[in-house]
């Protein structure tokens, strides 16, 4: 979904109310009070006195606040005088919006901010076209630079905030209740960078690698922490039968160690080290947008075996394998099981992974970058 | 031959390996043929691919020259070893020696067979071709296991085999990664049997990312491994193959992910 036109709110979906019931403000009832929304501010035409509806807005993130609704109470023509601009309740500071916080147990960061104000303009229903009224306005501004809001009913590739507010008049004639759904586009990483981390003895001689997700240049402070990345197999052979065509050059027919040809399908929580649950853990912080570790390499017994047995290694002094890895990301706002690729060659889509060895060294390869150590 | 080929439902043919499924669509029996250095393991892989079953496999030791071939300079089937003295010489020269294997053909009970019936048919056919009971099918708690019962001994006669994964071990229950558990199992078998069992090709990230508290006292290594496989269930859908190395006389425990079949 593309969002264009900066800061322009677009009323897109459900405006659910009845125009037929409780039509207490019929045009025929001249000189009687009526409630009206402002022209150009997502006008709702002639709502009942106790309107209750859901308004959905697709807006851009950040920038200027978006005018959601503006209402006033006036006398129907020919009087055309303002009775009251009414007020929004509860107070803006007390409106319950959603949290956009990777710390889901004690969240503090709200998705956005609701504010009230006054604005002058014409009625959107066509009444009193020569009269300018003052309206009570409600605004929203998305503030969270993340995709943390969870909403199972959100449209694809959007992040949603939801809150309730009502507009009432002092004479208690009108009480218009709204549920506002605010959709902003989900943000995906532009790409990832990779850096070698270590050779942990517990899984020797595999190398570990850490990655940093790089936000799009349009939103450089975006925080993907708390999202989930997963590696996928982009294809390629899954079994070898002939040396000549096998990508794993250490392999030989009937070896006790099947060819090393593919990734294993790991998942990682962004912002954590060694958290493979896809649920952010504050105790395993790795820094903003960093994830790891990705373990790349053969098991020690595997290396020892091929050093003794591989004809290629015996003949040429080294052997190795490479294969592909496609990285994809899942935001909390995405449907379960939905992942989206990011990056380009060796920055996510598709990375070259591999492992090679000589009689004295092993090499771990990620994103085409080799790192070699003497082993054992 | 032509009609046979026309009835082929699936044929894969390479220089070193052949697998074919022959039979009519519907309820008629299907004949599976494989050619491989480890034909029983290869046939199990084919059934895994076709039906999504997870059946584990354990090699018997290979020690008789007639069971061994040299693939140092060629692809399988390589150069067959002709005598005990030649085998000794090849081993001394550090040649790349592997199981000779061969062809295995078996008929599935139906086009939609049950796992036990299919694996039993496979093993029965192989055993008949070798004139013995080389393998047996063992029903575990949640998996079928094809385990060795006999091997061709150095004298050329069939000898009983004690499957190395029947080794009784003790693993202290504590939370660890699945990777660490498998490593511990291999180590405990190696110590108990004085035969090295190493971790082979495994899905590293997947195993490192899986936590388990499995352990047990006086249990077979197979049952502890099976407990892990069952515990991780369809989420990981793992299986294993334990392969014996002719040259180093060591085992490699390979863990693989079995893709679901739609």
C-alpha cells in the first residue's frame, strides 16, 4: 500500500451510523439546534444526536498532526447562528490510545498523541453556506518510530492505533461517540549489515555473526527491536550425488556426513542476543536493531572427518561450501506467520553463507565475508 | 520395458544414485527402487520425501572387503575392493573408502501405505537380498527406527550387531540447547563403547535455538534422542541418520529436517 500526500488524512473505511434513526435535526426543524461537522474535515452528513461510529484513517507517520474531526452546534437556517462548539471528552491527556513499545510487560511508549483545538470553517453538510463557525477539533499525530502495535484486524502492511473519544454539547442535546482507527504504513528495514562476532568454544569451530538492520533513509531512527527475523532457504540442491555438481566441495559420495547445502531456518528477536523466541527479552539486550547470533560453519567432527577423508581437501589443500540465505522480517503488526524479505545481495536478500577448511584452519562465511581461524 | 517406463510415476536417475517409483495411480502397489551406497537409508529418505514420515536409520559397521568400495578418484560406485589384503593396503594408503551398497527394490503395500508396513517391506526386501536379517524395524514411542541386527564380519559370515544407539547412558536433566544435548549423547556413547560418535551435519541454528530439559538415567541413547525428536514435534520435524565410516571406524550422527508433505 502506498501512502502519498504528506500529512493528508484520508477517510477510507467504515463510517458506521444510521441516518434514519433518531433524525432529530431534520432540515424542516428550522431554528432548532443541530450538530455539524466541518467541511473538509472528513465530514459526516447529518448524524443522529447520539451518533456512534468508527472512523478509520490511513495517515503518514510523524510530521504535522492530522485533523480527524471538527464539530459545532448551531441553529438550523435561516438562523444560522452558533450555539456552542461543544467539547471533546475525555480530556486529550486521558484518552486511552495503544502502546507501541517492545517492552510489552511494562509499556510506556504510546503510538501517538491526541490533541484538541478549535478551528473555523464552514459546515460540511451544506447548511448556512455563508456563515463561518468555530468548531471543536480533535487531532492525532503518530509518534512511535516502530511497528510495535499489535492489531489482528489491521490491514496488511499497516500499524494501527485505536482510541475512543466523544463530542458533547453543554445543552446535552448531542453526544457523538467515535472510535478512531489510525493506520500508518509498516516500515521495513532497507537492508542489514553483518559483522563477525566470535568463535565460541561451545560450538567450535563455527563462527558467530551479528547483524544490524538499517532503517530506510526516510526514517533513520526507526527501531525494529522486538520484531522477528527469520532465515529462509532461497533454493538450490538439497542432496548431492556427484562431486562435479555438488556445491559442497568437501563432500564425496557415500560420506558419513551429508553435504552442507542449506540453512536450518533459524529465527531471532531483533534487539536481543541469543533470543530465538521472537519475543523481546529485556535481559538480552543487543542494542537497537541488532540481532544475533547467526552460527555459521561445520561441526568440529565434520571438519576433522573431511580433513582426513575428503579427496578434494587432500588434493588441493582446502575445500568448502556456500549456499544462500534469504532474510525476512515479521513485525508485531503483521499476521501470524507473515514474513517480508528485506535487503539485497549480501545485505539480506540473498546472503552467501558458507564454510571451508584447510588442514589447519577453518573459515566461516556470512554475507560473502570470510573469517578464518586456526583450528583446533 | 517401454510399458514399465510409461507407468513410471516418478523417476530420478543420476550416475551415482537411482530412485524410481513404479506403479499405477490409485490403489495398486508401487515398486520403489534405489541404488546407493546405503540403499536402506536412501529408501527411507525417499519415503520421507514422498510421505513426510520420520524414520530414523542406523548403519551397521562395514568391515568385510566385499562391503567396501574406493571412491578416492571417482563417484560412487567407485572401485570395488577385491580382497582382504587389498582392503588393508587401501586403508594404509588412506584411500577414501565407503560402503559398496547396491540396488534395493521393494513394493509398497498400496499407493497409500501406512508407515510401518512400508518400512517393513523395505527392510524385508533388503534382508532377503542379503540372505540374513541385517536390519530390523523397531517401533519407538513416536518414531520408527531401522536398526542393524547383523553385519558381514571379517570372516565373511553374518555376525550379530549390537546397535550403538542401544548403548545405555545417563544424561543429567538440566536445561540446555538441543545442540548441547545431542553433543552430550554422542560423548556418552563414545565413552561407553570406546567407539567415537560425532555430530555430523546438523541444522545448527535450529538446534542451538531449541531449549530442552530432557535427560534420563539408564536409558538407551536412542530413547533419549527419540524423546528430543518427539518433544520438538512437528515444529522442528527432525529425524536422524547414524552413518558408519569405513576408514575411521567412527559414527556420524546426522540430524535433518523432514519437510512436511501437503
